[in-house]
């Protein structure tokens, strides 16, 4: 901006339009942001105290306005050394830090635990159960917040330690990375079910799977497929909820434990009620170029289809807080499936 002085000279007022600089910093911010990570604990059943198994770490975010203030000062600095602009960051404190105690968080006792078994699983499936379960060990869910299985599961890949295993995709059981993760999800669901926690999202498998029916029968399995299908429940109590997961390969079991402060809850299960059963279709044969003539590999067993309903009523003391909640699952009939050598006359016949 120019202004006359009356003596034949001119004075200029210089200002800086910060809009472009702000837009530039906003474009940088996501890559410069680090999320805080909460501490993880286990509960000592003897001392009733928390023991840290993973330290919390502060995160940081780019302070755009603070950085812009530095930028504006640097523009008008006469000393060249002062014309460098330092980025300003703000620390982000984790919700759960190492120094928190059991009494502070309201984690005082074991409120529910549940186990499932996976006898007969392959070595790859066993490995994947181990890897997946470890992602949840020591998590603390604050009061009023939801637990998302996919959020904490993270990346399911070979790089993350998973191996090839059988997974259900569409109408086939195929080999894919992460087979066995749903054993962990099913155990999580059944633990939350018997803990009386509100279930926000749960989807059953396409067909009945024997791994998930031992002990509970059909209708209480949970499948996950990030980011499309999740398992979620709500910590609807005024206390923090600590999750511990234990895999025992010796007896082929996985256990989830929830520690918090009890709400005097009691869960009554009604079911499973099985109806509308349908027989499996004829066997399916697919070509496998690695097989010699006459070789046959069975990759799936026939299972009848069914509609299954399991009801849950949750009491706090004598008060019903969840009344006869229905969990409905539609299982499609499933054909036995085989791989045979190319040219086998049974291919594509049912």
C-alpha cells in the first residue's frame, strides 16, 4: 500500500497474505501428525493393581497458527538468521498414561471371561490366532466409548506376521492371509455377550463353522473383514474396561478377560433356536493345476443351511436392562468342495 508524504517521496505499508501459507501448512499437517498411544496394562489378581506392559507415548500435531506467527515475523526480520521459520508443534497427551492406577480407572476385578477352542486347526491358523489376539492384550476402553475390533486389529498381512490360511470369500472357502482371525473376533463377541455389554455391530459367518459352535452352538459367531465388516460393542459403564487375551496352543483355546468394576449384571441366554434348515447342495469340483490325475483334495465340508436366533436378557440386580435381545443369523447351505486335476470330468458338475 502506497502513501504520499508531501515531500515528493512515498512510503509503503507491507502486509502478508497468510492464506496461501495456511493452506500449505494444512496440506503438510497430516504427514506431520503422530497419534498418541495409550499405555497397556495387565491386572494382578493377587495385588489388584495394574502392571504396565506397554508405555504410553505422547502424540503431536502441527500448530498452524503458531507457525504462521513465526512465518510473519520472519518475513520482516532484518537479520538473515531470523528469516528461518521453525514449525511449531503441540503435544497430544494419551487418554491412558502409565501412572494411572486401578482405583483411578475403576478397574478392580474380573467381570467376565470366556473361551473358545480351535481343535484341528492348521499351524497357519494357529499362528494367525496368536498374532491377532496379541493386538488386543492390555487395551483399556474408557467409559462410554466403543470397542472396534478392526480398529485395534490393524493390518492383516504377511508383513504383520500373518500366514496363509482358509478364509470365506463369497461362496468359496479359499486360501488367503489371516485365516483364523475370526476365531479371535468370535471369542471377543461371546465375552461381550456374556458381560452384558451392548453389541453395536456383529455379523455371523456365511455358513456354519464347527470351530465356533463348540460349547455355544450356532448363532454366536462373529466374522470381520476390515474395513467393511466389524465387531463393535459399547462400554456403557462408568468404569474403564481392561481387556486381556490369552492363547493356549497346548489345549487349542483362546480366552478373553474383561476387568472393570462389576455392575451386578447377570446374562440369561435363550437358544440357539434353529429353524428353516436346508440341505447342502451337491459337491463342487474345481481344477488345481498342481494336482496329478486322480488326486483329490477336500477343501470344504458340506453343511446344512439354517436360520438361527439366540436371545439375550441382561439384568442389573433384579432390573432388566436389555430385554430378550435377538441375535439372528442366516447360514446358507454349503457344498462340500474339492480340488482335482485339470480335465477331471467332475469339474463344473454339481
